[in-house]
C-alpha cells in the first residue's frame, strides 16, 4: 500500500520528531515554498509508514488539490474521497470529471450514503443561515450533518488515515486548534475505531497554496478566477492578535450555501455576477423571501401585504445587491 516514498533532499532532512515539533511551532515565518513542500512530504511519508488504510479528503478546492498532489508524489494509489452534497459548485463537478477521465484518478463519491437533498433540508429545517435562533442553528447543523458529515463518515469507515487540506490561517479557531494539537493527530470520533488525521499544509498561507498550484501547473476549478471587488483568488493578509491571517480569498464548496451571507456579501455577489442563473434559481427557491423576512422584521412583513412576489421581482432587478448579505 505504501509504494514508493518521496526521497528527501539531503540538505533538508529533519528527524521525524523535529517535523512534528515544527508543526506545532507555526513554522510559517521564514520558510520558502520549497521548505514547506519538503516538510509536508516528510510528514506524509511518516504517516504512510505508520498507517495502512489511507485516503485523501477531496473537495476539489485549492487546498485539497495541493494535498492530493503532495500525497500522490509519495504514492499515487491513494484514493480521493469526495463529499458529494448534491450542491457542489458546477466547476468542482467539471474538475472531478477532468481528474477521473484525463488523469485516471480514483475519486470515491459519498453520494450513495446521502438520504437528503439540500432542498429537502430547506423544506424540513429551514434555511441554514447563521445562529440567530435555535431553529437557524438546527438548520445549519442538520444541513452539514446530513449532506456532508454523515455520508462522509459512512464512506470512510474502513480507513485509518485521513489526509486533508485544512489550513490554520483560514480562521482564528482553526489557528488555535492547530497550535494546540499540531497537524498530525489521532481523532477518536472518526472512523470505526478512531483515525489518524494528517494535515500536511496546515501552516501554509493562501499564497503558498497558489504558488504551489502554479509551480506544478495543477488543474483547478474556474471559480477561483471569477473575482469580484474585495474577494479574490489570493485574498489579503490581515493581522489578528499579531498573527497574519488569510482573509477575503475565494473559497469553493456548496454553491447554494447561504451561510457566508451572515458575515459578508462577497460570496453572493460573486454568484450573482458570474453565475447569474444559479443565483436566480436560489432566489426563486425562496432565499430572496428569507432575506426579506430577516431584514425587514419577520413574518408580519409577508402577511400584511407590504411584501409580495411582484415586489420581490422588482427589488431583485433594481437592488440585487440588497440580497447579498443578511
Ligand atoms: S456548506 Fe452549507 S449548504 Fe453545504 S452542507 Fe454545509 S450548511 Fe449545507
């Protein structure tokens, strides 16, 4: 299963223990992309020597593409497991086909383990937006659980090593977790009897990820090139408590997900600008009405005749940006 190991460059051999320690040390500061590559490959090699049933958690997003490439440099037989939520962005579906057809990658989809569609979730639990009420919280957790987590857990039951593309600088919570636990840890709650989780690019910034993608000419989904003002491929670095975090970089996942609307207008603006048909579908399926309810004060607005379907159409035409954020 382990296959051919990547040979470390002589000048950059770290002992295994050094590698693990460095993971916890936030080694971002002075290292080049080549150094980061070497450390990631060393960790991958170590983890494959310790566990015999590995898989790569693959979303088709930029981070999982880098992890796929790194892991496959060590052993290109390791399967990719794709959390198919049914509403993955179309550019991700295209990319999945590309890797299967053109590069012969084995991509296992979680589709068969999924009993719900996104639209079933809306109907049963409401729109998964924010934590304003216990109903909203429930909708968010049900949506992610039923579309993503549970099908993923079912599909990956027999595996004991997971590679994923989580990066620390994406959010303060992730940063603190990575500082606390490192990026190579055993998680009891995953898999049948727990699972080792390896995050080879935990300490990479968005710039490192794109530098690597460009260096190796890795095929990526077109959505990353669909920028809007303030929301770009590489984003910006902003300091939080003295630490440079990655912000305002394009991410990709479920195209219909309204969660980001609570914090920013960027995601919906990008969808509206570059994928107008998807945006209109979402609005027509009830998101526009949900925005109105939340911004104009609850159900009464809809009952007292002030707000009608005709008005919605008019507002969507005149002020579409009003519907970008809650
Ligand atoms: S990301 Fe959004 S749409 Fe996708 S499963 Fe989670 S809550 Fe649902």
